[in-house]
C-alpha cells in the first residue's frame, strides 16, 4: 500500500507549483513498491520567458517535484529524501496555455539512494522534457 500522500495532491505541497499551474492528480506504487505520480500542467505567464516559451528552470522545478513526490510515495511515513543531482534533456518546447502531462516515477529504490525519472509531455504523447535524478534517502532506523 502506498504512503498516504493525498493531502499533497494538487500543488504537491508547494505553493510555487500551484502558482505555475501544476496539478498532481494521482499517485501510487507499482508491483515492486516503486512510487509514481501523474498530473497535468497548463503553464501560465509566470512560467514563460518574455519571448513566450516555458523557461528551462521552471521545467526543472516541475521535474524535481514529480521525482520527489514519487520517491516519497515509495517510502514509509517519516522517511524522506533529498535531491543529490538531476539531469534534464529538452526535446521540444512548450508555451503558455499548452496542456501538458507530468509523470514522476522511481526506477530503483535502494536503502540509501533512489533513482527517479520525470517527464513532461504534450497531449499527443510527445515528450517535451525528460529528467533523471538521484535522491539521498533518510530511512527510519531498524530496531532489532
């Protein structure tokens, strides 16, 4: 059963994501206990450069949040993680008002590190941005 993160749906607990138009809608864990999250994003003017496209750093904030949410969904209550590194690849652009899909998922969950992936795609399923990240985990101490 996934960690109960219902209260973080919507803006993921980050007002900035709500301001940018991100809506995390559902989450869970797969058969291997790896967390995932999915949502929508309609970028508003705050997310865009003056010339119109969504600014790359804004994609970074959205990808980071999606990977972190998926990682937390994989962990027990009271455990958390901190992003150590993130790599992003920009495949195409997006603009204000575009309807986008956001997905974060854990690819591998170890005792101290989680490897995650995030993607932003358009309504036709074309990937706009791919990101991978590594999270340092803070796990509950096991008592014997």
